C-alpha cells in the first residue's frame, strides 16, 4: 500500500514539472485536474481499511478538484478566448529548472524533519512542500489571470497533501470548509477573468496598471 502511495506522489511531482513546462493553459488545467483525481485516491491509501473521513475527503477531492473546478476554469478559458501563456515572466525551461530545484530542496528539507513512524517511509511531506512551491512559482511568474488561478489551485493541492497527515486530528468540517473556500475562490476568479478580458481585451494582469489615474 505504501509503495502505491509513493508511486502516486511521484506522479504528482512529475505533473508539477509538466505544468511548468507547457505554455498551453488548457493542458495545464487538464494536468491539474488529473492531479486532483490522484489526490482523491491518496486518502484511501493511508489506511488498510479507510474510514468515513477518508471516504468523504476522497469523494469531495475527486469531484471538486478533478471535475468541477477544472470545468469552471475551462469555461473561463473558453470565454476569454485565449490558448497560451505567451510571455511569462520566467521562460518555460527556467521554470522547469526552478521547479526541479524546489522539489530537490523539499526532499532535502523533509529528510531533516522528525517524522512519525507511520509517515517515515512516505513522500507525503516532500510532495506537499514541492507542490506548494511549484504552485507559488506558477502564481508569481505567469501573466495571464487564468494561469495565476491555476497556480493558486496547485498551491492548494500541496496544502491538501499536507493536510492528509492530519486527517484523523482535523475535524472533517474544517477540511470541507477549505475545499469550499477553494471552489468559491476559483469561481470568483473565473468571473473576474471574464470581466478583465471584456474590459481590456486581454487577461494579462499587468494591463491592470492602466486603472491608475
């Protein structure tokens, strides 16, 4: 079971690098959607017999992260009529290198932490830190508003992975509240993207400086 868990976490780490290495925003959304489905499977692997909290967390994660939120973002992308992140602040290859360095640092940092015996052989902590860093990279180096929303979603995926360590101690209502906040945030961002594109004929956030008097 632990081998399968680590294999899924490795796939998530590879997906992080793929999301940094493509300029097609729809491809990045699909990568994040697949990542959300994998995140929904992970709670079921934490125990030999998953309990009710794990089942609910898995179902909600798959529905929201794998289907609903990517659907909302895809519709916003279609309404904005954009396809690519043309001029990111950092190029695709440097972004991949930066993401690989962030993943390496996360692995090294997690090795220095005192882990619980049940989590000592898993990649949950390094995968969580690496995904948070990759989400932050996307959020801060992409120009399109929809790309920044994707970065926000990847960052939250890292927080979700880290929260799996606390699935027993954390009340289920708190976990569901976090996912609800994420859904509402993405929904609001999708509306904002539509209005930005309508007002400026572009979704580049640097165009917002034209609002200055």
